[in-house]
């Protein structure tokens, strides 16, 4: 995989909006989405987004296996 | 809440290890934990940790409400 040139902005595309975890008074939302980064296949992604989805906060991506593991962990822990 | 002095390291304590989402060949694991940051009440937290849990990667914290929302979203989306 080609390494991102630091002078270039990160390319991203929200392929699917799955759900909203919370909303802030400033309109930002913490969301679970399928996001494609730099034209790569989309990954599950949880992070905060501005109302227009042009600005993002720190977040974390999950592979399919990691999302399945998270689902089982949440179920088994009785959260 | 007192604002963190940037010259001080962040204080953290893993109060409960809930589950492991994935493991890397270098021993780092992506984990769901309850973590107390700067002596505040613990929050749900997903991030990567070194094997000794002294070093951490970027991650994301969740309130109880956000964790409940995430659980419902994952269930309803059939992920």
C-alpha cells in the first residue's frame, strides 16, 4: 500500500451511515459509519463528525473481525 | 473540572478489562476496557495497548449512554 504523503489531505468517503451514538449541543455527532480512507475498501469507523461531515474528530476504525468481536464482547459482558 | 496541564502526563487506570477485539503480531491488542482518566469516573474505552499496558494508541471513549446506543445500533443493523 502506498504511504500517505504528509502534504496531501487524507481522502475519505462515508460509504454508509449506520447509526448515531450521541449528539453534542454544537451539532457534532459521534457516529458509526462505513468509511473508505484513501480509496481503500470501507472499514467500520466510530468518530465525531461536524454537522456537514466535512470535519472529523479522533476516532477508531474496525475490521469486520474486530466489529464481530466487539459485538460478542458487548453481548457476553451484558453491557 | 480542572484542565490538564500540558506539561503533566495523562493519568490513567484500567479499572476493568472487558474484552479483546484483536491482537497484532507485535503483541499490541485492541481492547474494550473501563478506564479512569485523571482520577475521573471510569468510561468505556476502545484503543490499542502495548502488552504491558503502559503504552497506548489512539482510541475513543464512550459514556454509558453511548455504549448502550452502540449496542442497539450493532444489533439493529444486523452487523
